[in-house]
C-alpha cells in the first residue's frame, strides 16, 4: 500500500492524463547568435536627394542645342544646353571696340595734360585751360573703367550661353526644347537630383532620443532600408542628421540617414521602411518568436525534454528581430522548444515531431 501511494504521488506531478497519445508539434533548437537592438515599430522614411538643382537660364535667348537625354546621369561640368551665342558675341565685340576707342582717347588726353602742364608752368595758358584738360582726362579714366566692366559682363553673358551641370546627378523632365526662346531667370529648363549618395528622412518618437544620442557618442548608427519588391540585399546607410527640435504636434524628432546608393536602389520621393540599429546583443540565446507564450505569470516556453515530454519554462526575453526573439534567462543553447501546437500541451505531455 505504501508503494502504491508513492507511485500515485509521483504521477500527480503531471497534468497530462494517463494514456494520452503524444501531441504533434513543431520544434526548433535554441541557438546562440548576435541580435541587433532596433527601434520598434520601424519608422517609415521618405527618400530625398542631398542636392536638387533647378537649372534656369542666366541670359535670355533661343535654345540652339539640347546636349543630353531626359533621365540621363550627368557629371558636374557636362554640357546641358546651348543658347544662341551670336547676340552675346556681338555685344562682346561692341564692348571691346568701345574700350579700345576710349583707351586711345585717354592716351591722347594724358598727352594733352602733360603739354598743358608745361605751358602752365611757363604761364602761356591759364589755370582754367589746364583744369579743363585735366577734367577731360579724368572723365576718360572713368569711361575706360566702365568699358572694362562692360567687356567683362559681355564675356560672362557669352559664357552663360553654354549651360552646364553644376552637380553629379540624374536629369529630370525637359521643359524647353531646341528652338524655344527662354527668359532669364524666370524659366525653369530642368531639375537635376543627386543620386549618390542620397538621404532618407524619417521621424522617431522623442522617447528614443536619449538612447540614440548616447549611442551616437560611441559609434555610428546603422540604418537599413527596405520596400516592397526589393531585389537583392537591403541598402544600408548611416545616421547623419538629428534635428534640433522636437515637433510639439506629433512628439517626434526628424532624422536623416545617408545611403551610398551605389546601385541606385533608392529613388527621390520614394517611401521606405527604415530600421535604426541602436546596439547589438552578443552571444545571446535566440528562439523563433512563436515559441514564446504569454501567461498570467509572464512569458514562458514549452521545452522538450530528452524523453519527449514537455515542461513549462518561464523566460525573460529581450528584443525581437525578423521573427526571432532573444532570451536573456530561462533557456540554454541547444534545448528544443515548441514553436507550434502549444494549445494541445500541458506539463509532462508527451509530444511527437518530425
């Protein structure tokens, strides 16, 4: 009788009814890996060019040549438009002619002043005559200076006929074609957006700001972008800008991440899902997120023992990334955990799995 009572007491520790068939479940092994600590939920970002230049003519005239294709990648200094240079060339020739004429007149005026100076010393002319010649020379000095400025301006206008790209970037839609007459500086000829590198702007709740600032003091924070139908590895960039104020209406602060964008995956105006990596947990126990269950006493996991029965193990979790959860305590590397079929289980229940 004592032996029977002892056996009954041992069996009472299991809540699984005797003779219950094994419950089919899916299992996975706990592994050890590094887990990034990221902002959840991830913010939505808006891709913007670091530089966006609107090309306008600096001189009016007729477009004689369009030297690029719409949507073409251009380098700084590449030719874009040519405005008919003939009027500007004629104005430059006229300005140079005026300068040459007035320089000759100035030289003659200097000779006359020198002559009158000697005559005045000999008292052969009056002071008024000398002063008049001196004033005429001074006026010509100013005229020559103005002519020089006119020549410089005409040279600039001639240079403005050759419109070149001020940055590396991609050209947009062409607004004026060959033969159109454009007015400076009102008409917009073209917009060029820098593509490499490129910004992704996003907003983060202000509660994350202290942690982000602390992490930025120690290392550069990595930002990963993703979007629908992305092919290849997600582009990665670096957090490069933190705004100097929190938006009181939304309680968020603006950030910018800089992406090299060497493959031109990101496009200006595009909306992307961004993941800001704050830190990294090293060598932590990781299980599939669906293995973690919530109970009245907190989170727990069904652990499969070597005899194919399960036990309930309370655990302390950390971050969840891409369907995996880091376990800080309560589980060891290599232990098997149930990832599907928990509703059929009770402590001590035998399980079956492939």
